[in-house]
C-alpha cells in the first residue's frame, strides 16, 4: 500500500474482506467450524483465519470430510498444519457413514457424492451453526450465484431461488436451531488470486500441487493417478509423466494436468495463461450434467 | 493492482450479456471449456448465435425459463486492474437485484439501445445508482452500428440523459458510444466513430480514479471482535487486548486521541496491529486490530472515532428504504436492525412517502412499501446507533431491516 494515495492492492483488498467475514462469524455464531481438506482453497482460508485472530489462536475447530480416498501427502499436510496452528481437528469419515449404513458405496466407487450425508451428519452431531467452506464464485456457475452467508434449512438444503439479498458488507446470519449458515470467505477470489496469494504469503501446500513424476492413465479425457484407490482398466495404458494437481478432491475422480511448474512463480504464470477452468480440466464430478453442482448443492453439498 | 467493482444493469434486449461477454472474451477471461459448454447448449436450444447470457445464467430455473433470476458475479483482470462485475438482471426483481449489486459498486454501467434512446428503465437504473451513491456512472449507448455510427443520435441521447441526471445526485457521468456485438469502443477505440474522442469502455474502467471515493476524513472504527489470547505463560500475550474490525472511514494512526462510543471515554491509540506486524496508519477498507492506551471497557458494536469528529448518536433515524420482501412493510412493526457491527431492534414509526422510481414523484398518501418499492421512513431504535449520512459514508450510513421471526432480510436502509 502506498501512504500517499491510500490504495490497497487487489490481494490486500480481498484479504481484508475475507478477514472481515471470518471475524463476523466468530462474533455472531456459537459453534463455527472450518472445512479443511488440505486443498489449496481451504489452506488459504485457514491461513486467513489464523491471521484474523493473531496473536490469539483460531477460536473454532476445523473439520475434514474424509472420503477414505486420500493422497498420503495431503493427509500428512493436514495433520502437520493443524498441529502447527494448535487448532482442533474433527474428522468425519465417509467410511464410517458406509459402515453405519447411512450411505451405500456406489458401483463406480466414487465417494465424492457420498460426502454430503457425512457432512450433514457431522454438522448435526456437533451442533455446528456456521460452516466455513472454501468455494469460490469463479469455480462454477451455480456457485457464482451463491451468497457469502448461505442459509441452509434443517435438512441442509440450499434454495437458490429464495436467497437473502446481501448488501454492502452486512451479513445476515440469522437462523433457528437445527438450521445453519454456510460461509464462503473466498467468494470473490479467482483461482489466479489464490495462487498469487499463496506465492506472496509463502504458504506451504501439499507437494502434489507442484510438478512431479507420476504414473498416470487416461480416462474421460483426464489423467488419473495410479494408486491404491485407482487402478487402470484393461485397455487403459499407464504412462509416467510430469504432472501436478490443480485441485485436490476424492482421488479416483481428481485428474492431474501435464505441467512442469515446480514453483509458485511457475504456477502463477501457468494459471494466468491457461485456457481451461480448473473444474473442467480436473473434476469428473462436475461433468455429469449442466446443473450437476447446483443439484448437489441443493442437497447440502459443500 | 487495484480492485474495481462495477454493477451492470439492463434487460435481455439491450445487449448487456453481449457486452459482458465481449469484455470477458477480449480480455481472455472466458475459458475454452466454458465456451464449448455454452456453444453446445445454445446449439441444443436452437439459438442462432452463441448465447453469452448462458455464461452467467447458472441456475437450472434460469436456463429453463431463459431469464436471469439473480445477481451473478463475474471476474476478470487486465494488467492494470482486477474487476468484479455484479451482473444484475433487468426484468424480474430489478430493483432488489440492482440495489444489491450497486451497494458495493465503485461504478455502475447502464446500457441504452441507440435505436430506442432513453427508456423508462434507463431512468430507473440511473435513479437507483444515485440513491445507492455509486460514485461513477457510465452510460453506454449501444448498437451504434445499427444507427450508422451517427454522432447526432449519440448527442441527442447524451443531452437528454444529462438533463434527466441533473435532477439526481450523480458525481461522475461518462458517455461512451459502443457496439457490443462488433466490439466498437469496447476494448479498443473504434475507427467507425472518429468523432468520438473519449476512451474505450475498458480503458475507462482501467483508468477511472476510485481511490478518492472512499471517505478518508471521518475516522470511524466499528469494533467487530475483541481479541484476547489469554495466554497462560506468555505474560505479554496474557495482557493483550485488541479490538479487531474494518476501518469504515478516515485514517487512524498510533498516538491518535480517540473516543469510544457509547461510553464517551477518551484514550489514545497505542498500536495498530495486523498479522504482518504493526502499521503506521490504517484506512478503509483495511482489517486491523487496534490497541488502546487505557484499559477501557470496549466490546463489539462500540465505535472508535476522533474527539472532534464523531458520528451522530441517535435512536431516531430518517432513512430511504428499499423493500426487498414479498411481505410488505408494516408501519409500526418491529424489525431487527443490523448497522455496522451493531444489532438492535427498531420500530418503523412513519412512512413519509413512497417514491415512483420512474417519474421520481413522491406519493405522500402511501401507507406501505411492497417488494421493490422505495420510500422515506422514520425509525425509532431500542438502542442508540452511531450513524453518518449515507451520502457521506456508505458503511456507517447503511443498515438492514430483518424480519424477526423468519430471519429474512426485508429492507435496505440508507440514512439521511
């Protein structure tokens, strides 16, 4: 910022807005929780939460909705991060939900859609009244229409046609017992903003975000990683390539992109030049229908 | 790189989606998979051209009905600035949507079809932009290609709009003749209109001076959250007591004499902290943590300001209200009020008039406000608020009315 003109850069302005939102939740809710997967957006969100309450600790726990299909690097990262910040970690497991008969494993083994039940059960069981999510409006067109404070009824449902108008920086978090508010502090950030901010703040990320050699095979136009949760079918050829991940989700449906970007500067340059959205390039779950995300969100998805 | 937020208003036919599509496309902000997806959908629906509105109409109901229901946010950047567009639909719930989009905008962009000239809707949009105190207004006279790039058409619209705008409170008004479809004056200056010597739209968006739109005079700091680490072993942290919040106006510096409202206690600023270290000054919209020189009792909802420049402390509020709910305004009804970081209750004592947003006529016989209507009210609050005129400060001058039983946001208020 320059003292003469009192200007903030776009990253400073976005950071100030996000910190405002996070503090507002801490002030007005009884039991907030922050969803933390170790993915880059949730890493930025937790970093902002830590900054918002410095020198005190983050005054709420973080929660991981664990599909059981994880990249080991990401789990290690999750654990070291919560330890460093001294926050409590709640793990809600999709495998537990399957064992309890709350949901059934799908024939294709994809657990991303099953997370909704696990998430809503965990919100209920813990009595959480505000749930921070790292979703951004530039990610997907249904998300482009969602509020920063997004009301959920007792079934966790989102009603896109009946959202509260959101004006100025006044956020209405009113709800009754059993209802909750999803809060999206990164609503106005783009993928490029996130990477520029990670670089500027020198924030650690799981290593799989940076270029590395990996055994992959092609399915539905995406490069999937060979691993314990993912094996190639007969006709799918395994190759070793230099790749990185642009998003990190349920391992069987998260695609890698061919890339040699090994540093933040490389990635910022790559993201600035890319001609594909991150979800289009790497997430099979969003390709199902035009309104796949909207339908999942209405049921209570992230 | 600075951030500029702008709101666009218009309806299906005036080329707004085409204009936004053009801005996004020409700044390489539309991705290939997005373009492919809307091309496919347009083809499936039998549209003749790729319908760029599909980029923003994300909801199933919007696609099914071919209309835009809600404000959509779009993002793009040039090497000079990052932009956030609040794209507000023109026909359904137009007032509610445009008020929402305009509330945070630095600039409002209104489109006019050169063949139609100024229509009722253009006046309505200009009125809302002025009511919400959007500092910069840009009038794009679109479809200039369909009037043979005729300068006199542009001049006639400009002169007529200027005359109308003189009745409104508009700070900065700019007129740009464009063809969104063909790209004239959108990103580059057009060779088809040599008589126009102003900037292209994008160049204007990149250059318009917004830094001085913020209030840097009246120091206001609504306390949002009290930070108390209560550290067991670290003595310094144990005694730490910081008041966190966003600067809502003016400039704060360590050493400043300040007053805390409502107690009126005077003290000084010891330090202004951020996670990146202490800062020498803080201004809107920075999120900071202020430590005070004396151990005074301060909590959320209090306001830190300067002794010789204080907001009005009052339970009686005169305001313009835009009604946002299906259930009409209840005069003498109690509502929850959210103003800065303060939550109080209040009764609408009187509706002084309802304003016809097309003619600006004031109807003093009105006894309620329905959805999308705007009027002037008198409120009495249960606790004092610390207010400024909205025209002086958009943060300390605005509030929400909330229906207490449902929790719905029903009114947007601008303090007079």
